[in-house]
C-alpha cells in the first residue's frame, strides 16, 4: 500500500461492480436505495461536520477528492454565505461508474447535503464527460 499514493480509483471500480450487480438484481430503485444508504453511513462524519460548521467541510471534501484524482483544474467552486456553486468541467467518476454517473453524483452528494440540513440542486450534467454544475444552499 505504501507504493500506492491513492486507492480511490480502485474504489470506483469496486463501486461500479457493486452497482451493476444491484441494478441487475434490484433495478434502479435498488441502486438508488444503496447510494442513499452508502452516503448516509460512509459520509456520516462529513454530514455531521457540515451540520455543525456550514458548507466549508463540503468544499474541502470536494477539493481534496479532485486533488487526489489529479484533476483539481476541473473543479470550480464559488462560495458565498450558506451557498456553494460548483462547476466540474470533467468528472473522473464518469469513466468507471458506467451508466450511473449522474445518479451517483445526485444521490451521494445530495444525501450528504440534505442530511446536513441543506439543499442540493443539480443544474447541469453531461453523461459523456461527467461535466456537472450544481448548487448547495440553505
């Protein structure tokens, strides 16, 4: 593991396999339920931090993920009081989670944000590139 600076790409491959299985067995409803449960449990600490501190922890989370994926230049965040306006010019997630990219983005980020007491609004999504634009607000 010491040679691997970052294992998140392997996580995406594993997630893709799991989502394909769930889709075959339980269809889109099962995938949606799984993503909601995943976001709620895996990101519980992040949800609590956002609830307590505002949107800064979510902004830092996004910045850290895009840095680790070596595509920080694809992320643009405009922050104002109780609002984040996020633009992603290309999504690293679109290449591994085939057919689920938009649903993953909406359900994972949406669940995190909603559980923390905010609103998530997807403004735009490109299935080919993973480019997305969304707002998070009170």
